[in-house]
C-alpha cells in the first residue's frame, strides 16, 4: 500500500484501513518510507507503518496490519480483497496485479495500481461505471474582457478606431 496515499486518506478520517505487506523493515526503507524509524529495523513493515499512520488520527481511524506477501494472498485468498471499498496496490509484479484487477473487477471494488521508479510514477485507476461530467465545456473563444477597466486602460482603448481600420492594422492592435 502506498503510505503517502494512505497518509492523505487517514488525516481527514478515512475510517478503516488495512496494510498488507510481508516484508521486514531494512535499511533501504529508512530512506524511502516516511512511516518507518531506525528503531523499527527488522520489524514487519505492515505493523510499523500501521502504528505510525494511526498516530496521525487515532480518534477517527482503525488500522489493521496483515503481515503476508501480497502476491501470495492474491493467489491463495482472492476473497480477502472483496470486502474493501477501495484497494490501493503498489509495486506489484504484472501477474499478481492482473489477478488482483480481475478479483476487484468482479467484486466491483475500485483499484488504484501505483508504480514508481525514482522520480517516475504511474497510476492506473480501475472502476466500473465511472462518469465524468464536464461542467465547463471547451469554447472556441475565451472571454478575457474586464467588466470595469481602470481609467487609463479605458482611455487607451478608446483611442483606437477599430471600425475604421483595415484587417492588417487591426491585427496589430494590442
């Protein structure tokens, strides 16, 4: 699970979350995971991350840590994922990700699949029945007029006889 994404959900009161991770915290994690501390070296990453996330909003959130390899859970217990309202998967290999996507699709559970390599990242969203309404459709002309221009601007604009000049000169009017 993406801990930065989880942090942004925990702060406003996500309610419940589960972190599924089978790895133990190593030295590399200290440099790239905000939710682990040097004292956590050797501990299950899911447990340490869950504890620190819960410190951010202990009144409104309940967190669960599941120490297991996500690829194994996807293969052996796909029903584990069907009870969630959202699944966020990070850095999964293609085959387990495809199996997880199929499970989430069948259960109508939205899936966010995240992958990052250095400064590059990708996000894929899988939803059923997602609608986008464009409340501000594109227009050919953008209206940049001022309702009440300041006095000097109005005087400057009034100095042009736009009706009396040809197209060439009109094109050069600012």
